[in-house]
C-alpha cells in the first residue's frame, strides 16, 4: 500500500518477520550519502552501501606543545595588557572626579599680614600662613637644595612621579622596620597641598599623580619648587619657609645658615615630632641626615657640611619674650577699621618701638619674678605712648605663651585713686585752684564713710597737697561739690569709653576702665590739653609697596583749657615731689602722675608722664584675688621707674605744659619740694617745716607714732 501512493517509499529496517527489532542491531548512523551532498562520490573509496560497516577513522596527529617559558611570556603579556587597561580605567575614573584640566588653577594662598615696628623690623606675622610669600631668587641656594636632597633627589629629572623613588620606598618598607618611607615627589606633595585632602587612600594617590603630571606640564621646575617652599607646612602654624624661619630662628628665610636650612628641610617629614622647639635632639639628628644627602649630591661642600655638623642649628627664643604678639593682636583687632578687605599679602607699619617694648617687658617681668610671689600678684600690663596717642610699647601680660589675654586693651579694672585727676580737673574748671583749701576729715554720705589709706586726717589742706597725698576724703568732697555726673563727663571728654557709674564713689575710681584708655586720657595732660585716640597703625602697604592706608592727623581736639592743664600738671607734679609717687622720680626730669589702689588691694596702678612719654602700669590677679598690700606707690611705681629710666635716657628733659605757672605758689609760702622736705617728713629728718595752712596732724596727736611711720612709708612710695 505504501508503494502505491505517490511513489512514497517507507523505510525498511530489514527485520525478519515475526521477530521484534533489536535496538542493538539497528544502525542509525548517517552515511555520507545521508548528509547534504551525500551523492558526491568519495575520491578514494567511492560510495558505500547503507549496510556497509564504516571505516574506522584514523587518529589525529597531536600538535606540538609550546615551551613553558613561551607560555609564561604570553600569559604575562596578556595580563600586562589587561593591567594597562585596568590602570587606564582607574586613571580615567579618578581623573573624571577632578575639575577639567582647562579649569585647574593653583588656589590663592591666604594673605599674610606682616606687622612691623616703627624702625621697619618685623614684630609678628598674622594670617593663616604665618609668613609672607618669598621668591626662590631671594633664598640662599642651600635652602631649596636641602629639600631636594632629602625629599626628592631626582626632582630635576622626573616628570612629576618617580618610579625609581616609589620602588625604593616600597623595598625599604618591606625590608626595614621603623618609619615607613614615602615615594612621593616634591611635585606630588605640592599637588596634595594645593588640591587634595590629607586622607591616605589609593584613590587620593592616583589623583595626586595625575595632578603632579599636570603641574609639571604647566610650570617649570623652579616655579614648582617655589610654590612648594611657600606652601609646605612646618608646624606651629607656619606655612612656607619664611614663616618657618621666623618662627624657629627669628630671622627671614634669606638669612638662614646651612645648618638651619638642613633643619628646615628635615622638618617637613614630621613637623610635630621634629619641631626644634619641642624635640631638638631629633631635629638635629634629622638635619644631619639632610646634610649628608646634600654632600652626597654635591649640593654642599664637605668643609661647609663639617662646620654645620659641628655647630648644629638651635631655635631662637621668642624676641621680647613674645610680648610683641600682644601688639600684633591689637593690630588685628583694629585693622578692619582701616582696611576691611584684602586678598594679597600686606605690610602694616606700627608706632611701636622695639627697644621700648623690650624695656617695658623686662621691667614688668623682672618685678613679678622678684616680688610677685611675696606680694601674691601674678599679672600686669604696661602701656606707653607719645602724648599724641602713638603707642610705643604695649605689654598685655606676664607671658604671652602662657596667656594670650591682652590685659592692656581688654581687662577692665577699678583704677582707684588713679581716677582722681578727673575729679580735680572738674573742680578747677569750676573755679578752684591748686591752692584752694578743703578739709581732710571724716565724711559721711548717706551712711557711706570713706577713709584715707592711712586712716588718719590732716585737717585743712590745699588741693595740691590732697592730690599729692591721695586723700580720699577731699576727693569725695570735691566729687560732691561738682557732682558725680560732671566727673563722668570730664573723664569721657578726655577719652574714657568704658561705662562709668555717676555716684558718690566715682571719685575714688570704683568704675572699671582699661589700662589703654586710662593712659590715653592722661595724654591730654601731657600734651597741653588735646584729647587723643590711642593708635598703633601708622600705615598699610601691599607687598609690592602700594600705599593702602596712611594715618592722617586726628584726635578729639582741645578737651582741657590751657590754664586748667597748667594747674593739673602742677598738682600731679607734686606727687613726684612730696607725694605717693616720690619713689618713682627720675632725676632731672619734670614728671607728673598719680598712683591708684582699688578696694582690698585687688588692683594697683601707676600713671605718670613727661612731656614726651605717657606710661601706665597695672598689677593684679586675673581672678580679682587680693594682693598682699600691693599699692600704686610700691611695685607698680618700681616697674614704671625702671621702664621710664630706660625710655627717657638720652633725651633732653622738657618741661610739662604750663606746670611752672602754678608750681610752688602757695598763699602761705612755698610747697615742700624734694630739696626742702616739710611736714612730718621734715620733722623726722630734722629739716625745718615750711609754712603751710595747717600742720599735718593725726587723730592720735602730733608726735611721731607708729601711724606716722606708716605715713612716712607711704610718702616714700610704699603706700597709695
């Protein structure tokens, strides 16, 4: 049937009838004829029938295997290729995290403020960097060479990264113990300082290398080295070699020696650990390594290296004990008033005299070191200015390193009797004179009964005598006569800006003031009646010399009548002749001033002046603890005299404005002077007592007593 339909032929598996097909007997393999193109006859064997057994295929020939070395080379090449691709991918990725190359720029260095003394010498640097930018041409050759020798000896031959240096560092880290070695070039270090964070990661190192290559393409080697030297950190807030040289050696970078250059070059590896002012032996050992490297590279002559090793660098002590920093702090406090904005380095010229600054600091520190413990006084301040308000010396504390609080400008303390000149000025402006008489006797104001320092009374006295001896009762009576408001207004007119309480005790200096403003107010007496605004900045220039600010003449105008100035100077001169300031007299000089002691001996003051210099001294404790009877006439007077003796040396003595008109003009005879002692002092020394309205008395009688001897101590400057 199958053969009858369309000629279709059914497959015949040649299985005998009556027997089932055995799968094992079936040959289902395709013959060559069964495949596409199976009709093509084979060249050698021809066709074979379907039932013909297939010929066994011959074994293929085994290919020759490559040598092991060849296979390793091949694998290495493949791995290297993939490594290059991976590195390229990493570089591309991390490069994409950076700003586009055409937008990259070296960030501006924060501006430095160089603060100079009146003679042009550097007092201090301020700003984030601690020093000005210097050109590599300004520096001695051994300074940049020290950094190249120890940090990157192939600096002038590599392209920003140094494979040799990296390999050497890796080898040392694997084979040696101790401090890990770095393979970063100077260019890489600069890239990190300019653009990157301090984190240590593979990502940052890749970016560092990319930026180093960019820097090498954009700048010359000397430009890169100059950027590096001005940006690298040396510790102690010093960025750049100029800041470091000033910080550690007290000199500009252009003046450092070979030994100092080696120490600076070695310092950048670990600024905190190797700072010479903290760990001098470690700093000197590292400097010796730098010198050896410089000699090995031919950067320094063997003889010079030998000398540098024999005399290693040592840090310089802070000039003036660091007190110039108090001046610098004041400059920074007021600079915005004159130059609100600046983006480049500036130079600020001040009125401060370095010699006077050092003399003022020495006088204060020596006194506190000698007597501070005995008298329980820990701190002090000194302000000295010309009569026009130009600050010549300013000491804000005993030790700037220990305390940066500026007591000269910021601490408000009770002036005590140093405030009395404002009371007397208000009185003479209302018609009284140095020879006007007032009663020194007990006084009571609504239950308040102030006493004199010595707790005795002298009866009727002239204003000249009352001010010289700092009699509290007379000052209080005068304050009541003119009115507390008039006293406050007078003080404010002369430049006191601190809040003042218009009450009865204002006459005894119970309202707090700063040393700076009190000295500034006294300047009006020294200059003949013109109010001043104390100032320290004389001018400001850019680093290139362009004038940005120059102080013009200024002040508060006339604040005291000429006749009133004459009377005040005559009365305050008497304090140096026969009063509480006698111990501070400088022979040959016409001086005037006033002492002051606050309640419970918390504050002690001495304010005094010549016609050329006004100086104030304050001593006390920051926490207000009482001293052991430190009064204006003893320790502060000693500081004042020590300083003024130095400050006035070599100058020609000049008379105080108008003082001669009212000096020694008592209605009943001359006032006692240094050459003709009178009163109690004259009696004890066997000198005749000059005529006066009334003889000094005490409540206990006229004969010298223990209280009289106490008064004598005060008269010589041991009291108020």
